[in-house]
C-alpha cells in the first residue's frame, strides 16, 4: 500500500527538455507490503503556466529512497524524514539544475 505521507506544491525554477518549469511537487511516500516498508522523497517540476495549471509532468523528476527495511509505518520515523526533507529535495533538484522556493508554497500541504 502506497501512502503520500506529505505532499505540497511550491514555486520553483527549472529548465528541462527545453521547457521552462515554474513549479514543483514535493512528496514523501511510504510503500508497505507484508512487513516491509520503503520511504522515499521525490520532486517533480512542471510548467505551471497559470494559477489553475497543476498538470505535473514526470520527465523533470527525481526520487531518493530514504529508508527500506522490515517494519511498518511509524509517525516518529515520518516526522524525522519530514524534518530532513528540504535538504534531500534541494540535492535532488540540484541534479536537474533546478531550485524549489520553500518560502513560496502554491497550495497547503497534504498529509496522509
């Protein structure tokens, strides 16, 4: 079962595949099955041409596994991963020559 522990849209800066991207979706996901759990952080950049455009593209995206092992969802682990999410996402964004503007959220955060 995959759960979006956290997701939020932010203003961003990226040019990828010849397309200028002005927004990013940042997520922390958990995926658990039969006593095994994986937590991963991801960022995807998309054009965001107007205030209603949240059509996420998946070509300008990066993901990093934060934890994988035996266990199940843990609120304590999730809070720890959330506290360290920003530098992880900054590192993933840097791989694309991109930047997330953390002080400019486009929508409220969602927790699952």
